[in-house]
């Protein structure tokens, strides 16, 4: 599950970079979007990793998450 979450976050980040770089000209709006993305994605990955770590250390998992899903 950790790998899937990280892959998803990286994919979103790369897709955002591609959208911004496809812009025909650089603008203040694009620079602002880039700043928000470059600050937000690492925080999102950190939050996801924290949640996975909490679930890994928990003695009981939520009903919606099985041990097999957490391991994968």
C-alpha cells in the first residue's frame, strides 16, 4: 500500500509539472501554481506516509483495511 500511495503522489506531481510546462508562455499565474504544487506535494506525501506508518504500528486495523492490503 505504501508503494501505491507514493506512486500516486508522484504521478500527480509529474502530471502537474507536465501541465504547467505545456503552457505556451510563462505567467505569474503559472508561477503561483508551481509554487503551490512544489510546497503541497511533499506535505501530502509526508501525511500519507504518516498514516501508513500509524496503520502499520496499530494492533487493530480499520474494518475497511485488511492486513494483506496494508502489506501490499
